C-alpha cells in the first residue's frame, strides 16, 4: 500500500486539476492511499472524495491566519515550509505527487525530508518560465517518475534528466456526460444562433496562449459563411480581453459569443457545436479534444502538441500555420465535406481516454515504482 500526498495549485477547473480529480475519484482504494494539499481552496476542493484528507496553505485561510502567517514569514519564520513539514509528519506519505510545474519548487523540500517524488507535467515551454532553472532541474533529476500528457513532453523530460517517464494522456470521465436536447435548444435561442448556421466552439481560459486574440479575426475570415462562434471559458478582467471585446464590436461580429460555462451546461454547449476549433498557440494536449470527439464533433487545430498525437484522418484538420486564413481553409473543408469526417471514429478514439481505462494505466505506473 503506497501513501501519496498530492500537491496542486488551485483546486479549480483547470484541465490539469480536473484530470487529477478524475484520478482521485477512480483509483483503487485497496492499492493506494491519498491525501491532498491545495494551495487554494477552489470549487474542486468541495468535490474531493470524503476518504481523502485535505490540507491547505497557511496563506489561504481566514483573514487573521493569513495576516499572522505573512507577518511571521516576513520575520524569518518559514511558515509555508513548516506547514508542509507538519503535514508530512502527520501523514507520513511515501511519495509527494507534484501536479503541474507550479508545484515543482517543492521537490527540494521533499529531498530534505527524505520523501520520494512523482512529477506530472501538463504543460509545454511557455509554462516552464513560471519556475526557476534549479527548481526544474531538481524536479526532473530527483523524481522517481515523471508523467507527461503527450509523447513530446516525455521526450522533453528525458532530455532534462528524468530517470523514468510515463506517457499518460489526459482522462475524460464519460460517465459524467449529461445532455438535454431541450436545454441545447434553449441555449441556441439565448445565443441567437441563426437557423442552419454552422456552430464552431473553442474551449479554454481567455488568455494569449489560448489564442483568444485570433478568435475575432477567424470569425471575420468566415464572414461570408453562415457560422456562429462560441468561446467557452473563464475570462479574467485583463487588458487583452478588453481589446478582444472591442475588436468584436469594431468588426461588427454579432455571431461571436463568449460564455462562462457552468458545469451543468458544459456538455450541452458542446452538443450545440457542429465542430471544435482550437486556436491555442501552445497546447500540451487539450482535454477538450477528447470531450468533443466523444460527441462526434470534427476537430480543427494547429499541427502541434497533443493535437498531432490525437487527430487522425477522418477526425478533423491540422493546420501548419495557425493564421486566420489557414483556419478558414481547414474550417471550410469541414463545413463543405461532412462525409469526410466520421462520427464513429471520433467517438471510438475518445473512449480510449475514458477514466476507467486511463486511471488503471496511471495506477499501474505508480505501483510499478
């Protein structure tokens, strides 16, 4: 029986954390024991299975506790690290599981305490800038296992000195897929989608890496077609998002909708779509591909990262140069040649990523250590 203490940053609906929660809900309790440390208490921490203890940062508690922790930390007391030391002394984990590169700075503390680590990389190059040179080096060379969500990431980990890697694609819990045809029609009316319009959907946080700034110009490039464009995802009040909203107005694009989707409506919005378009400049895998494929939706994405490993002939189109003009060509192919894209193939491929299958692979990789 291996005892694992999982470390994660937000406890929120980020792709990397949804994957972790799927594992935590489905692993074999007879083989592993788990506890979770989350830097913040987000919506997912409320959904943690009852048998998994939850620990948090001293900087994410009540107002008095946060002030006390920050003051004592400024005075030289290592409040943050001491909190984790106490958690480890209490739980006595065999392994620390560092979920996302944001948690890799804890690798050196694990070594100080004599705890082995497993590091899980969900990101690519740009996210590596979020941690220090030595922090990445230590996490790669100290970990007993480095998990990558694509073959490309596993290759990068090997180059950086990882002793052992495991390719584990992101999981989807298809048992949670609920769709209401009535609700889908309600959403279509709410968004004022024209009858017969081809609906293109993008999913992700509205940030530069996800290509949110490209979205209005892709819509403009297809202005001569009957289309509607939906971006599903959280929006931060940034200057970039103000620019994008302003461009949608300036370009007079009434067929562009940005929606912050609640969990209950997630698959209803996906069902509303006729195709998925991924605009990301850098996308390690994109779990949304498997979710859209599970509904038989054809895919259009840049020819890089996980999309290259997931999309095969008959599932969609890969773009070598992600410009609005190239997106237009690929999207027109999908719209004008529907028989070339096979719903059954898409659904079959998505089932390979179902939680019941992938959780077993994940568990086997850990138990093999």
